[in-house]
C-alpha cells in the first residue's frame, strides 16, 4: 500500500506527494514536491514567536533554523500554502 504523506507540519517542511493515473492502459505516477514557497512576505516568519527560528535573506530565501525552534507549530498555521 502506498499512501501520500501527511500535510506539512512543524517537523516536516518538505513532502513528496503522488497521484496515480491510467494512460493508454498503463498505470503511471505523477509525483510533486510540496514545501516552502519562499514567500515575499512569509506568513510563517510573521507567525513564529521564536526569534531567529525563521529568517529571510536579502535575496528572498526563507530559511528555518532548528536550533531556535520551540516546536509550537505557529509557522504552519501562518503559512498560506499549508
């Protein structure tokens, strides 16, 4: 049995999802990556109460610093793509 992973959480920032399609009598899998979209105005950064746990670099990359994370999950609640 193959199952898609659970949704993004405070402990899983990237997941691989798949769907099965039948084309010309053959079963095929469509696989896509689901993860941080590096928003220009990141909701996760705004929602996070732990200073330094989520940072945004000048070039736009949003990064997670696990050593500063308190595990509250507010980042996921603030993510518009959750």
